[in-house]
C-alpha cells in the first residue's frame, strides 16, 4: 500500500469521489470544486462556486460535475471538456433539499423543500418537467440500471403509491404505471439490477416489503414477523445478480429472499459467541474469526482463530431505551460484485462485521475490531477476487479477501493530529482506495495483486 499526501477539503463522504470512468478525482474545498488526475493527483481544473458546496456528484459519463449549495437553493454544473461552459439552476424560494443526475447525464433532478416537487432540468434544450407529490422518505427516487425507468415514491390522499416514468426517450417523462405501494409508511424503493422487479419497504414500524413488476403487478409481499411484533425494516439491498434481496430488520436478522418464490432462503443473525473452526480444512463448517489486536510494535493486526481455541465472545452494546433511533438491528449490508458474499453489520455489535458465503448459505468469516465499524465497501472490479475494505474511525484501513486479512496504519497526520478515517470508497478499477476524514482525504494505491494477502 502506498499513501498519497493529505488533500484538504470540506470533509464528508459526499464531497470527494472518483469519477465513474476512473480518470478523475473530485473534491470540494469550501467554495471551490477541484478536479484531479486519479493516478498522479495533479490538479486539472478548479471551479469557483457561488457559495459553500454541500454536495458533489459526477455525471454517469464523467463529463460533468455537479455542485450543490443547499443553503442558497442553488446547483452549478461544470463541464470538463469545455471549462468555459457552466450551468446554474436556482430553485429560489422553493428551496432545495437534494439533487441528482439522470442516467443520460444531460438532465438534473432537484427536490424542493418539504418534498413539494421534483424538477427535471434539461442541460441541452433547457426544458423543465415537474414530478409532483414526492414522499419525504430515505429513498424516494430510483432509476433502473438501463436508465429507461424512474420510480418515484409518492404520498397522495394519505396513501403511499408509486409512479413509474419512462425517461429513456426524447418525448419527455411519460407515466407508464401508477399503483399502490402496499405499505403503511413507505420508507424507500429500489430496482433490481436487471430492472425486472421493484422493491418497496415500510419504515421502522412495520417489517413489510412489497415487490412489483415494472408495470405495477404485485409479485409478492414479505413480512419478517407479525406487524404488531417489534420494530420493522431497517435496510434493503439487492444482490448484483438480482437473485437475492436482503432485508435487514431491527430484530438483528438479515433475511435473504430469492427471486423465484420471494421466500427467505436463509436468516442471517449475529451471534454473541463464536466457536472456532473444528478443523483447518477448507470444507470446515466453522467460522474463521479475525480479531484486531496490537502487535508488539504498536501497530494493529488481525489474529485468526484456530482449531482448539476457546469460544470467542462478541461485545454487545445495549441500547438506551430513553433515546430515539436505537442502535440495534442490521445497520448496513453490501453484496460482493460477484454475488458470492454478503457483508453486514449489526448495530448492537458495532465492532463486528459478518461475512456469509451465499453458495453455502453459511457464515464464512467474522471480523472483530476494537472500534465501531464506520464504513465498508467491496472492490467493484470484476477482474479482481472479492476484496472488502473497512475503516473504523481510526488511522487504520482493514482489508479482507479469501486469502486472509490485513490491517495497515496510515502514516499521516492532519491538522488535528492522527488522520481519523471515517469513510472508504474504491476506485472503479479496484487499484486504489479513497480514504476521507472530517477535513482531509487520502488516496491509498494498491499494488497489483496486493491487499489480498495473508492474515497479519
């Protein structure tokens, strides 16, 4: 691993990212958006905005950079091919809570305050279209992977519903389906990667997921347990192959639905104590646990469990019942690009990261850290073996692969002392990591075939 110098920026995972093409790295520093070469980190362009940037987003074709300034309800779009060209979108008194790109990279969607409307702005012909009644929830807009369909969560007449628009042609955004969402309090929706199914789920009070076809035909409704028992759905994620739908609930279980019958294939749950593997053979059914320890030199490293070791207890943090949003349940789940593995974090076990192998439907590994897991991400490259990068709010980056685990300390200091990493993301080619703190960013360049290495 080779680490770049620290790059000062405004902080936050939404203000620094690689371009989808992998050629550029963008970061926002107060009023300026800087574009760098992703390999050399040489500054290529610097754009001055009208106010402090709160969000930064690349167009899908990597030719445009969008800067969002929510305080002034303003969006500015810059072109990398034509630096003299610029676009300004002003929502005015309507306010601005979010903005995103359409898949064609030539239209921008903005959402007004209080989710009054979604406005579609064309960068080519300057036309404007309005999508009414968007619901204020965590994921109210979802584009299909082919860019042809947009699903919009709506609230009309005290009922949740979904509108599906055709956005792939030049004739405007045409409504192709409108149907009841099958939920009581719709919290989000997501297309399957093959665009054949749309999942809609309830929030924290109901454990219900409704699955529809693109035309609005209801394929299935899944409830993890009776609606009156316990809290509801916390996170939902499709596998890249579209074969599985992971539903994480507040009861601490991750249920894996199949795309044939839409019934659960497995119920994954974090344990409070893990037995070591009974043998060292590859066919062993035990879980290999990697515990973070401090080496004699003071640097962190992983220690793998071995046959004959005593059971390994997993620290559990009990939630405070007097505070809202309890730290319980499945807080994050991510599939590997090959859909062979799924990694998830149970929020009452903040330092533990569970990995399941889907062809066996059994746990494959457990990563135990001394600090809560803040962010984790899979290597997106299809040419590399499955690799998982993890950060825990410390100056260290951790990696897992089928070959083992490793931990590395970033030898850099920021203005406040140690470089505390709060978010990690991959370069599209899988040869670098973008590590960010609250004030700085750093690029970790991986050697060819590296970071897959052995435990230690």
